């Protein structure tokens, strides 16, 4: 097209014109709204027709303003069961709260929890009447956010039972950078199952491709995987989540702060669970009383939070998402964690056993205890990050 337009224009104006048109086309592409995999129904409805379908979904699994379950039922798709991840099908359970099986009152479909009593994987009985599996959950692109662990277990079940799995991809709101310590597999847990950094810069579809391609599923197995990609998304897109992905990530500011502030979950510090601003504040009852004050209280999504009904003193990061993006500047920020450690009066009890699971190693705790600077700690991550980046590159679906 461009060659036809500029065939009769003399140089150098021909080159300048082509560059200008490419810039305009790029701006137009960026202006187009992002279309999620779930919205591209022509790509996956034919794969579900006349099949018995099981979905791993939650409150974020929407097509426009309608839940995927309702959307598929209206189109005659036979849904035989729903699997739910941490926080449950409706996304209202507190972090770590075991969720039981139930029946969805709106549809009468059985909802089977994959986050209850140590059970994370569909059983043989769960899958005996299933022909195809579908995964559609909005993630935030952070290793210890457990939806990707649920995805892995679903892939393993699909591989064991020779069932096809369709991942309806969604943008990663933290997909614009890759950073943090890469998990040492000696510290595997449900909040970190694979040797990836804290911020890994992949969508669920890309991550699923990596699990398959690197043979990271149990027994080195692979599953029959179809990813329905997003349209008009790039890893530089600042995607605004239409639905809160979990009870304590209520806005984009918290989503951007989460990779840095979640480390406090492995310490004696409160990150504001039980307040109106979880993952936007942090503090402790024994910090200086002239600091920012907040009082955690038991509430839906944060039942009996740390320091319930006690005044905590600390720091507020309640600000616009734009301010937070400027402050983090494509980095996982450690200055808040280091500052809190230095202020804490009883350093022997600052960290708890959960910290090594979040960090994916014991090194980060040792570095902070020894007084390493944020720059020195970040520098120590680089060799492993470079190795991961080479792996990651093979499975990217978006520029």
C-alpha cells in the first residue's frame, strides 16, 4: 500500500512520507481498544459446541459486562461444572481463606473449589464428564499471585486426562517490566512454583505456553493447549482492569504497588488489609506515632487482619496510578521494605517464615539484614534475570 502511494514521489520526500505514515498507523493501532481473548468468541465457540465444558473462572471472567458463564450458556454451550481459584468464584473470600464447594445459585452449576483444604487440582472424578477445559482469569503478572499456580494445576490435570485446554488470554497490567529475584526451586510453594522472577512480564496465555514449552508441568508433561490471544495489546499497554482481581487489589494504584508491597506479608508489618486502602499503606503499632495512622478492622475480604482494631503508624502511598508508575519507574521497589526494617525495633522478629516463600529464596532477607543497598540487591538479580529473559522471549505473543 505504501509503495503504491509513494511510487511517484521523489526522494527524500518519499522516505519522510513513509515514516510519517508508519507513525500515524502506529498511533492508530495504539488507540484501538484492547480486545480480550474472551471477547473473541468466533475463535473459540466452535471448539466448545457439542462438548461438555468445565471452566476455571472467577469474577473477572467477563465478556463486556456479562460473565463468561452466562455468555456461554446463552449461546447453548453445555457447562457441566465451574472450578474456582483463591478468593472463590465471586472473588470475595479473604487471602488464604479455604473455600468450599457449592452450587451457583444463578445457574445451578456445581462450583468446585481449587483452593480448599490443600486441594489445588481437579480430581479424576471432577473430570470424568468433561470434554474440554477453559481458563479465563484476570491476573496481575506477579509470581506470588496464585492464579498462575491454579493455571499450572489445571494444565497438569488436562495433560493427565488428555483433555484440551483453552486459555482465553487477558492483558497483564504489570506486563511492562521484568524484575525481582528468580525463584530458587528449593522454595517452591503455591505462591511460587517455577523459576521465574517476581514480576515476569507475561500474560496468562504466554505463561501457559512457557509451562508447556519448558516441560515445567509435573513429570515433564505437556497438555493440548490453545491460547486465544488479545487484540491490540502490547507489553507497553497500560491496561485498566475493569474488575478488581481480588478483594484487596481494589484499584490500579494498588495493582502497581502490589509487587513491591506484598513482601510485607512475610514480615511483622501491616499493608493495610482491613482498611479502605490495602496495598497502598504500610505500618506497625510500634512505629513513631507522628507518622500516618490507620486502623485495620475485620471486613469482607479481610476477616481478622493483622493488628485488628489497633492503630498502626507508618506511610501512605495513596496517590494517583500515574504518580506510582513514575515512582516505581519499571522497577520492583525495595526502599519501603528496607526503610521499615531499619525502623523496626525488634529486628529479630521482623521477618517470618513466609518471607522466603515470597522472595523465592533466603538471600533477599540476608541482604536486607546485612544492610545491602537497593541498587546492590537489584544488581545481584541480573544474571538470573538475563537467563529468564531468554526463556521468556520464546513464548511471547505480543510485542
